[in-house]
C-alpha cells in the first residue's frame, strides 16, 4: 500500500513524500516508511489518483493548491534509486480534474490500462468521461478516450466517488453531483461492449472500496444527509444478486469468481501440504552415522592449559558402529555388558534401554 500527497486535517497540503506500508513482518508489526526518491516529484497536491501498474506507480491530476492539473507522473520500482518522471502522453488528454477515480483494468481489451472516470474540473462542474492510459511496447504512453454506445444512457457526472474493476467491468460507486444531495446509482461500464448499466446502491462519497470473490465492500466516507460526520461501517454488495437480470454481466464476472476461488483453494492446499511436510519432519527419526566423544573429566584435568584451548583434543569424532567399544577405552576395569549386535543401531539402543529397565540398580 502506498500513499502520496493529499490534504491534512487543518486544510493545508500534505508533503510530497511517498509513503509505503511495510508488512514484511506481518500485519501486527506493519510500519509506515518514506520511500527515498531523487530528483523532482509531482509536488504537493490533493484530489489526485495513484495506482500501481507493475512495475510503475502512476499519479494523475489533482489540485496543486493554485490550480487543477492533468499531468501524469511515473515512478518505476524495478531499480533504485527511485525517481519520478513526468510523462509525455501525446496531444490528446483528459481535461484538468480533481476528485476523479482511477483503477487498473486487468482483463479484456483494456488490460493494463489505468482507467480514469469523472471528477470535477476548473469551473466546479462534474465530469462523466472515461479515459484509459496505456503504455506501448516501445515505451510510449498515450491516452485513449473510452467510447460510449449511443443506444445506452450515459453515466451521471460525479466526483468524490470510487471505482474498481471486476473482470472487464468498471464499477463506479457513490460520489456527488452538481445537485446537492442528489441520489446517484451504482453504474457499470463494460469495456468490451462500451455499454453502461445502472443499479441501486449505497449513497456515499469520499469513501474507499475493494472487491473480493465478487463481493464489493464500501468503507467509510460521508452520507449526503450528514456530510460532516465520517462513517465507520463497512457495506457489502453481492454482485451476483446485483447482476441477476443481466446474464451477460454475470458471465463476465465468472472468470473473476473462479480465479478468486482457485486462489483460495491453492492457499488451503498449500497450507495442508506445509502442515503435512512439517508433520512428517517431526515424526522422522534418523540416526547419525557418526558420534562425538568428549574426554572424561579425569583425563581432561591431565590436559595442560595450552592443549585445553584445542577443541580437537577434548572431543573426537568416531563411527557409530565403534561406539560400543568406547567404554573399554574410557574405563578398562569396567565390564561392558552390552551385547554387540551386527546391527549398530540395535546395539546403541540396548546401551540405553538396559539401565532404564533396572531403575533400582546402580
């Protein structure tokens, strides 16, 4: 998760630092860190958008405090030191805007594009156009305006909304219009057919949203009735029920549903496999083919001070099949009652088991 710019609680612009939420040590120990960059930055701004299109971070639009802009800045995370580059995206480009949405399309004809929708322009009017930013194989970047089918009703102009993709479908949720308190529907743009669809939905603005297994979650933001008190609850939208009357939309989100379930299945199978491997490792007992013998305390006293520093004089390494002979060398007067078996593993076990079976002796 990365954060750039914005406005502080006091209404002033935040710094132009790029922040990264470091979760390498787990969610409980997650920490924010400033990503070191060299050279120019997009500068302080608010109402902009930022997305990650591997390996690029892309910042678009917003307001610098003096004016609304439509510039695009890119930072590649492939190689340090990191630096921001202002992109030349050709002649055709979206008009300046603030409080728009941006999302990455990963399926269909718009795959790999940062798709931006709506926002508010210099004269405070709401926008309803859609643009896709694409990168060509030769490294060039350019904007392409999304076409709208004439036979369908176009989207409602809005700002301070949110957007995300389910397969090739862009879902636009909540937001505000030029009419104070106007109810706005949830709208879906099919990037493959260029058609718009409208549905009833929650009324929020300046909120966040995300998708998981064809469920869309909406968190926080404000309601039109109480625009000054932020919300804390999370709303859940079941897109299967939402698209019940549109079989064509259901078919397009099924691959996303299957992909999500496959990922969950792979995770569960991976956990089971790891648990199985750990269980086998715990049960597996392997007898080493060599053993280390330490010199007895009496003999260790006979070793002079300089020799005592030499570990090799105190500890010896011998073959496991000769271990049964060691008591004779350590104490020739003591009889070795262990029976030497052709199998050295059995002989070793007997040395330990026999004394344990006679707890009252010795």
